[in-house]
């Protein structure tokens, strides 16, 4: 199982919120018992992890790598071709055969529905020309 990846800004925000939250939690819950963890949590989050993400960037394990166009690699694959993404996830073992079949059926139903909606929209745009053709005597 692979680690989740985040955009660089999201990961920095997540680290800041978690660092502040845990520091506050340790200070409020048991200040006598957890007194050593209060400064350690704050320093680890704000002075170690966040600068590491800033300096290492894409080399940090949890940061998504960006493509040449500035888009992250995982989001372009899902928006470009959902069928290819589904096949890739099945091939890597992220999802089983039953889940693959269920998602494939749902994807095909969605594409058929989109095709019908597009055809209905085209019909609505050109109803007057069709009526004229139908009513013209031959």
C-alpha cells in the first residue's frame, strides 16, 4: 500500500494545523505529565517538518510530483481518462475484480447518460428546423 500524496500547499497547511492542534491538546489535557511534549511537538511541526517540505518539495515522500504543465500527475490521469485510471488501479491491485466490475458498469452508465443528454440538448437547439422539414410537402 502506498502513502497518500498531497499538494505542497495542502501538506504544509495540514502540518501546521496538526502541529498547533497537538501542541494545544498536550498543553490543555495534562500539562504536568505531557510538559515535555508541548515544546517538542511545536518545534517538530513548525521548525522541522514544514521547512523540510518547503526545501525538499517534490522529493518529500508525501508531496505530489508536478508534470511539465504544472498540473499534478495523479489529477491529470483521473480527469483525462477515468477508464484508464480504473484499469491502472485494478492492475496495481488497489481494487479487486468485483469492485472493478462495479465501477466499470457505473462508468459506462454515466457515459451513456451523458451521450443521451448531449443528444437531447442538440435536439432542443434545432427543433424549428426539424419541424419545418417534417411539415414541408413532398
